[in-house]
C-alpha cells in the first residue's frame, strides 16, 4: 500500500474568491484538437449547438494566422470561448477560454466532454495549460466510467534539478494559475524523496482548488496537527508568470515539509484530501462493489476497504478509516480496523459494511496493489487465479 493511503482526511470548506492568493486575471486555457476538419466558423457552432441541444451566440473575429476564428457563448458553459483553425494545421481545431474561478475543475471537465461528443473523429485533446495529452482511447475510457472530474486533469507536477544544490530538486505545479489559484512550489527536496513529495504535492494542489492557501508567513494545515509555513516563492527565474507563487516550507523553517513526509511514511497521518478527489474515488469504489464481493469470496486474497467517518466539530473533518476484510455475507463485508484513527472515534471490533459505506478499496496481488480504477487488471488477476471474473 502506498505511504499516503492508510490514513486519509478531508475537509468540508469552500474557496472564497476574495482570498489573498486568488488570481483576478488568470491565463487562458487552450485545447488543441487534431483530426478535426472544420472549413468555416458556422460549422463548428452548429456542431456544438447540435451536441448540446442548445442555441449558441457567435461572432466572427479576425485572428492572424487562422483560416477562421469565432468568439461564442452558450448556456452550458459559464464563460465565453473562442474557436479557430490554424493555417498551418487545417485539420486541427483550437478551443480557448478562461476557466471559471468558482468551479474551474467542473468547467474544465465540461469542455473536454463537449469536445469529445461534438467531434468523435478527433485523435485526442492536447491541454496546453498543463502539458497533457489525452488520446481518443483515453477519453473513451474516462468518459465511459461517468466519474466525477479528476483534479489531476487540471494540473501536472514537474520536478526540476536545482542549480548549485546538493542533489536536490524543486517540485512545482503547472496549471493552477489558470484556475485562479497560485502555483505551488517546494524547494530543496532530496532526490531520494522527490517522487513521494511529488505525490503529496498533487494532493495539496487538488485541495487548493477548494481551500485557500494561508497568507504569507502563516501556518498552513497539511494534515491533522501537521503544518507547513507559507512564503511567497522567490526562486522563479525559470517561470514566466507575473503572479505570486506559493512556497511551502516545513513549520520549523527548513526549506521543504519533511515533517509531513515523515508522518505519512510512518502512517501517523495522511494528507488532507480534497472533496473532489474523495468523491471521484468513492464513486469508483462503490461502482465496483460486485467485483469486490466476487474477489472477497476467495479468503486467500488480502482486501482492504476504506470507510469515511465524520467528526462532530464545526470543521466537519472526515477521516477514511481502513479495514481489513474478513468475510463476505449476503452482499456485505465483515471487516476490522487496521490502524488507530487520527480524529475519528470508532468501535475497535469487526463490523459489517455495505456498498454505500465504502469510499475506497485496495487489494494486494502478485501483479501489484490494485484499487477502484484497476478493475480490468483485477478481472485479469481473478481469471489467472482460476476465479471466474465478472463479465
């Protein structure tokens, strides 16, 4: 099991647009869609209108280097957008907009969904804002599952070898700025811990879409009773951004939050998890319940399930407690807790859980640790084990 998956906490908070770090003029988000041939602007507006079953208001604009360009607006998208066709790439559509600051994740997901359904012939979608490419096959798999939006689609994590440092890296986000949030940096991370800290930074980045980063010089809650120190990032010589960026240090003032990594490695705590990520994982976990029951019929397979417990405080903190499955009875799983909760109060005994109770699961197999997004691999493992998988 990954280091940060034994104890997972989440908060129920919203992002105030008046936050110190909120960016009032975010950069545009551009999607490049190859494999789409549109000869004039009226054609693209008609395709989008037909797919959305809604009228669209559009205005032709002059844009250098394009065969055509149009600025448009529709009810399903909260912000106007621009579509164009580049002279050098006549079989490519360019879609550009500004993500709505109140819900950039939902807005981003809606655009990808619209583009995929409007232009089924596309080869894929390139998201220039976070250097990501989603092939047609990737999009089919993602949209077929009908999952809540994936925060990882909105940003990426980059690792940069630092100059004049002793085998340390700077890790940073790319893509948060277009969501009206500051990019987040962590400096002087030892090479041996870079991958683990990159995974932790991805969780912090997803949370920053919902909960504002603390003011410069203040503490920032990274996990239960674990804080980082927030500073304005000074080391941006390779960045082109005109906006302030966040630098997270350890609470003791050292350059990277090693206290958090130590707590995660020792399974004393988990990074706060965003509501969006929790919702996505829970949906996938519950959607694969029948497969989980089928697997649990084999007593030799080690299965862990996570169950959310919310405390009674005003903060409404939720901890996802991990339980080990002991048996399956009448579509329920009997399981016992495998670790002491950080904030929740639960009975230390076996309990029955049903589909609606769980928020995640993990299964240890010879082919690796599998979770709710690995159902194809789990079916394959069951087949190799002589267990009839679900069709």
